[in-house]
């Protein structure tokens, strides 16, 4: 479980997060949704410790992560996997080497053991080719799969995903969403997904946190969204013409 | 204002170096990177250094021959002055300036691109000290390999100067050779090579600093790359003066 307690963050005079509290449950896909510029990426990066928060506290299970020093945070981060919006794969390494990288740095496995783990992980994300290609030589969907594989190869306790479907076609998006859900359930990890893709919300949103103008505005499950009377949430969720038509037919 | 900015940049550079000079997580990974960097930064610069050195050696010899043409000056002075120019300044300082352009821009743009594509964030989240992982192998590789380039430049430059003697009739090869061998002090080679060790550190660390703190988009990466070359060039020249004063105790 990851818990944010009254966290605030500002850049210069601009308040980006204003007293946000939220709990992200273990074994569930926890989604953070909101418009572009609402503060959800800053929230995600603050939870990860990439942004220093101005106020509040962040807990990873029972540990107050926000009050830890650099080296103590490093130990927690070894249990964290992250899927970045653009993949953030290392350009100079092949697909296999990218996934193997955390094993190279943090384990004492032999080369063949590491390769076995890498191949198993790549199979788990349904990638059975292109092992020796570089990130610039594979498609966007494959980049995301490799990125998921790299994030889970060390069997993390916490998985963070920043806009996992950005730049992907609807079919590949569903595949990636289901992969994330599958991994979350199989490993029993705390997964936090930052998205503004409503398909993802309806597909895998077990808990949904809606951020509006830097504030925690609404919280519930994907089923609660449809019956909510929260105006800002409805404006966001039913913004597209297709969603409006679907709502009228409900 | 300007002074404050410089001091804050120096402070930030020092803090980065504090992160860089820590123990690498895995010796094997570090060794592999060190060899890669030696190839990228050193071996790949052999060609350009050799070409520039052979031509500069020839031009310096020609200029010496043209400008030292006097019945009161012995002909062997041409070879002597060529050798001294190459050993004292060209093969260390001028080669360092060339490497600041070639290697410095390469380092700044590589690390800068990693920064804006979140590859550095990915390392940090894994619990890897990104500054140490990315910058230390570059610094050590350059400090080992650049002095070898300096020695090669000295030899190739002298060969260039000697070769040109056969195409002009202002001096004989014997005169030139006599100059090359006269009053040779190995300490000067040590001085040139030692300067290059310091320059190698400056070029790699200053360029890495600009890349590491790049932000924004590809335009900003280009800007930090330019700034890296300009700053490392200036710092190399300042340290050239300081080291010359120190080595010759004036």
C-alpha cells in the first residue's frame, strides 16, 4: 500500500498539488486521472520521490518514505518498477540488455540465469522476438512491453505507470492495460497508473482518484464513475462526443 | 548577479562531482562501461587527432623554417622549435581543445538526451546512482586514454614536421633531425601528458555537468551541448595557464 497524506507541491508561485491525500491499495490497479496540467504527473513523481514535496507525508506500507535519506530511499526504490510514458529504455542497449540491466546491477546471478529470467519476463509480456534489436528499431507497443518487462524483472512490490497508453492504438492499449492488470494480480503488487485514457479507466480501474486543479477531487471505482454526480468528473469523463452519445443511450 | 550565477554553477558542479565519485554498485558493470567509453571517447578520436597532428606538425615546421630564416640562426633550430611547440602546447592544449569539441559535445548531448527522455529518472527509480553510473566511467576512460592520444600526437606531429622537410629546400633532413634530438628534456613530455590528465577530467566532467542538468526539449540539449564545449574550452585554457605556472615554478 502507498499512502499520500496531505501532500503539497509548488513550483515558483504556482501551486501544483494542494493538500492531496490518497491511498493506493495492494494487489489493485489504482488509477490517477485528470486533465493535462491537473498535477497528476507531479503527484506520481512526488510519490516516487523524484520531486521533493513541500508539505505532507508519503508512506510505502509502514515506512514514511518522504522522511527517508538518499540511501534509505535507494533501498525502497529497488522494490519499485516504473513504466515511463516514452518507455525510457536505454538507447545504447538491446531489448534483452535493457531488461537484464537491473539484474546486472543488483544481483549476483550467472549470465545464463539472468538470460533465463529475462526470456521468461519477455514471454510474460508476450514478446517473443526482436530480442537483439535496439529501442529505436522496435514499435511503440513493443517499447511499452519491454519497459513493463524491465519494470517487473526484479519482481517489485510497487509498480508505477505514467500514461502507459499514450501514442498507442486502441487495440495495443487494451493489451498493455491487461498486461499491467495481470502482473499486478500475479505478483500482488501496488500498482499506480497515471492516465487520461477513459478506456483504461473502464478496463482496469479498480480504484480511481480524480485530480482537479491540483486537488484530490473525487475517489471511487470504475463503476462509481458512471453514477457520480460530480460535475468536474463528469465533464472530464464524458468530454468526447462518443462518450456523450453513450451516456445519452444509458 | 553574474558572480552569484557562476558561484551557484560551481556549487552545483561540486555537488554533482560528489555524487559521481562514489563506489560503483557493481564492479563488473563499471569495468564493462569503462571499456565501452574508452572505445567511444578515446579509440574513436585516434583518427582525428592523428590527422590534425600530422598536418600541424608539418605547418609548424614550415612556419619555423620561414620565420627563422636568418644567417645568424642555425638551421637545426627549426627542428628544435617544432618539437618544443608540439610537446609543450600543441599535443596537450590544442588537442584538448579539439577533444573538447568532439568528445565534449558528444557527452553533453548523450547525457542530455537521456535526461529529457527520462532514462536518468529510470536509473534513479531503480536505485542506481545515475551520476556515478553515467559519468564516472567517462571521466576515468578519458583520464586514461587522452594522455595516450597526447603521446601519439607528439610522435605523429614530429613525423609530419620531418616529412615536410623533404619537400622544401629551406633546410635539410639532417638539420631537422639534429634539432629534434638536441637538448631533449623528458620532463617536458611528462608536463604535456600530465596537463592532458587534468584536461581530460575537465572536458568530461564539465560536459557531463551540462548534459546532466539539461531540461526541456532537443533544442535545450543542443544548447547545453554548445555551452559544454564553450565552458570546457575556457576552463581548459585557464588550467593551462595555472599548470604551466605550477610546473615551471614561475
